[in-house]
C-alpha cells in the first residue's frame, strides 16, 4: 500500500475568500485608469454608466465562476474546467499564457507600482524601485511558503488597508464636492466622443475589474466550497462595484470630468487638493498597500495553477509537489516568484504584459463557456449553486468579452496580434512537452 500524496487543506472561511476577491480585483487600476476612461467619454454620466456596465458585466462572469467553482472546488480554477471540458491542449494553453506569462508579468508590473508609491511615501530615491519590487515579491513568496493560512492573514490586513484608501478618496471627493458638484455629470465639450471611442472605453474598465478568478484558483483550500464560493464571490465583487462607482463619483465631484481626463494620478491630485502634501503621502501609502495585496493573491493563485500543471505532467513534476507539513505548493511558489523578480528587474515586463491581457480575457470567455459543457454533460447531477438566468448569463458575458477583444484587435492590432501569437506558440510547446514526458517505448 502506497502513501497518499499530500493534498491541500480547506482553511479559508467566507471572509478570507471575500478578501481574496476584493484584493485580487482592486490593485492600482482604479487609482489610475479612471483618467483613461474619462478621456474616451464625453460626460460624467457616461463615465459612471461605463463603470456600472462594466461592474454588471463582471458580475455575470462572477456568477458563472461561482457555479463552476461549486461544481469543481479544486485548486487550478480555469485550468481544471478547460481540461475536463475541452481537453489537455486548451488547458495547457491557458496555463502557458497565464501561469508562465500573465501571472508573473502582472506581479512584476504591480510590484513595481508598489515600489514607486513606497518610495514616494518614504521619500526614498527612485533608484531603489527595482530592488524594493524584487524584495516585496520575495517577502510575499516567503510568507506563502508557510501555507495558505499565513498568506490569508496578510491578505486580510492589506484588504482592510486598501479599502481604507478607497474611503480616503471618497471622503476627499465629498469634501471638495462644492467645486464641481453642479457639473459633475454634465457634458464635457472638450472631449467629444464617437460611439467607437465610447465602446473602447469599456476595455480599461473591464481590465480594472479583472482578477475575480483568483478565488477559483484557490478553491481547493476553501471550507465548505459549495456554499462559501458563491457567497464570497458575490460579496467580494459587489463590494468592488460599489467602491469603483463611489471613487469615480468622488473624482468627478472633486476634479470635474475635464480635470479627471487631464490627470495622470487622479487619486493623488484629489487628496492633495483636500489635505495638501500630507494627503498625497497618505494616498501613496494606501495605493502601496493596495498593490502589495494584489501581488500576494496573484502569486498564491498562479502557484496553484503551476502546481496543478506539474501534477498533470504538463510542467516539471517537482513543481507539482505539495509540502506535507505546510500544505503549500512551495516549489511552484519559488518558481513563480523567481520568474516575477527577473521580469521586474528586466524592465521589459510591461510590454510582455500588454501582449497577454487579450489572452487573459480570452481565457475568461472560454473558461465560462465550459459551463455549457458541464450543464449538458451532468444534466442530471444536482449542483449546490446554479447561475441565474441560464443560458442568458454566460452567453452575455462570453459575447461581450469576445466583442471587446475584437474591437481591441481592430484598434490595437499589434498588441492583440502578438498576444494571440504567444498563445499559438504554446501549441508546439505542448506537443514537445508531451513527447518528452511520454517518450516512445
């Protein structure tokens, strides 16, 4: 009789899970991307409408992920769904683009943003940005090596701190409301908008709402997953939507639509107007906490995808090992963290990340499309949670995401084309890896 291989232990409760959703979505985007959206809209009401539409669209995706997570509460998330529904090749392509490129690329990019704001908050020279970014990644990996419980405690703390930064921005907007309150939702004649540019503004909105899938990557460590996953996803994403709409309303009341469109750092500009340089330092600390928390979740989720691939023989077998004492994928954490540090040090990760964002949302579309397969294949199997308004809900999400990807390909063919090229390159890599793993006898 052989010893059973170590497996994950379900230690995450509903608050831990909801904090992962909030922390995985709220990074640095909301503190910066609102300006891009304002540039592509012609009024305050259009801007708020886009954030509301993006939130509702993302919530449809969250509801679908809730059913998928309840049906397959295992570590690996979308990789598991694609493997079961469409086979090993699509699952490998997802892992190839996400766990090896997008996860470490996004961690490197956001860790650098953390280091930027950390230097501002402490008055440190920006020559320290790369060492601080690498040190932050190493620290997060070190904490997560001790297991999901240690990582969850750190994540809960930084979720509270990032929500504090959101509250600071909203209060600043209310305090300055008298400046632009009467014109906050009015038309901005300086920014005439065509229907195509308005649709294009949805892209940065969706990207800012991205990251809701990380909880599914960690589903193997959630207690009572059939009940906890749907509740945590709904609670976490509902909180995010409310926060995003309130923050954008604060930007409009404090800066005005034209001022928001012209700002490169709207959160800092808004709080500085209210509290001066002291306020700019406070919001820099808040944004640093927000970005640090995101990196923690991305590393933890990405490592679980890598570990699942290793256990499947789709990556080095050693990466598939789970430590029997901490029940953490320690080798996968070290591999992902090391690669992210190298990307952060190279300074070229930002271009790589731009090429893979289309691939990330394409994987969301295909991941949610697996729900049709599960419903048909297990039609008689009771599910602890079923997405409402099926099949309209997944159809809406998939069609909208594909529409945005097509619009992006038309407007930014180079970035979208290279993103798709990276996915295609994964095909020969898959067959080469499979041949190496299963040589002819």
